[in-house]
């Protein structure tokens, strides 16, 4: 049977108790092999990382981190934000954001989770987004 990584954060219910039940429900599906974890989301604060480590099912081996939510939050506040920004400050702020993501993942990796739920501490992957924009310049313009 093929396995899938689900972007469950978009349908995650409100409240920790309901979220715990939701992760239990997803963990019982044999076709799910991981979830897409939004950054910042439950990776933003240490207490939330500890909680998340206790929720992800042990057999999920392909958890993936996505930076789209955080990237979009920054872009809404500052349209110059982005790894591909022609603005030096926008690029610097994006690099600082991805350093925060890296540091959060390093911290997340140390939490064992609950008994029976020790998950793979190193996510299968992380999706970084350069934030293409309508005013982005081409290499022709950079020369």
C-alpha cells in the first residue's frame, strides 16, 4: 500500500484535547506515514515542541516541515521579505527566519515524546520557500 504525508495542520481542530484525538485518528490510518508540520506553528516554542513530540505516532517516518505559513506571515507584514528578494534587508530577515527554523528543529530533535510515541527525531525534509514576487528581478536586470 502506498504511504502519504498529510498536510493535516490545515484541518487541525482547535484545542489540545481535540488535536490529540485528531493525531490519534490519523495515526491509526495505515496509509499515513507522516505529517507536514508548519513553521512556526507548534515548532515555535519549546513547550509546544515537547507537546508535538508526544503526539506524532511512532511509525510515522516521513514527517516534513513546511515554512509556507511563516513565510506568508512575514510577506504580509513586509513585502520585501524573502530569500529571493532584490532587497538586502528582505533577504537578511528571511535568512534569520530560516535560522529560527533550524534552531527549532534542533530543539525538537531532543524531545523523546511519550512512551510508545518516540518518533523519528529528524524530519524527513524541510520545505524552504524563496517567495517569488511580482517585482522580483531577473538575472538580466542584475548584470
